[in-house]
C-alpha cells in the first residue's frame, strides 16, 4: 500500500504546473487551493503578502485578470524549491499584458508555502 501511495504523490514540479494550469484556466478557487494557509507571496518589486486571506484580497482588489497564458520556458526542481522562467500573458482591464517572469516556489506538504515572482515593473506599467 505504501508504494502505491508514493506513486500517487505529485512531484513538486507537478504541483507548480497544476498551480499555473489553474491560473491559465482562470480558476482562482483552484489557484487558492494550491496555496498553504500561511503562504508567503512576494510579487517583487511590490510589497510581500502573508497568508491566503491577504493573497485572495490582493487578487480581488486588483480587478479582473483574464485570458491567462503563463508559458513555462524552463522549470527546475531542487528539493522543495521549484524555479520557473516564464512569459506571463494575460488581459488586465481590457489590455493585453506580456511580461517575463522568474518564479520561485517553495513546496511543503503538497502546497505552495512561498511564492516569489521577479519581473520588471516598468514593462508591466507601460502596458496597462
């Protein structure tokens, strides 16, 4: 039975891919389901957020971000840490936005415990 349980467990890369798939499906409830209750989220260069309630509030107050198409260019795993080089494309307030992102995810107990995205804020602001 133990061997079957191990085979059913998702790898850390698969957990991050599931999270990104949820964003790409515009399914925010599935996004939140991937996060630990005490998630640390830092969308650098913005202020960091702690806890799922703060992350939920951030996305609700930010307004509709739809037509998500986060493209993973490269993904690597080192223990509980998953690194993603991505191009994030989405529609925000009626405008198409494309930004290069380096994401770092730390996984604990099958959930994202920490999520840090690095991107150029000026590139983002010029598009919105």
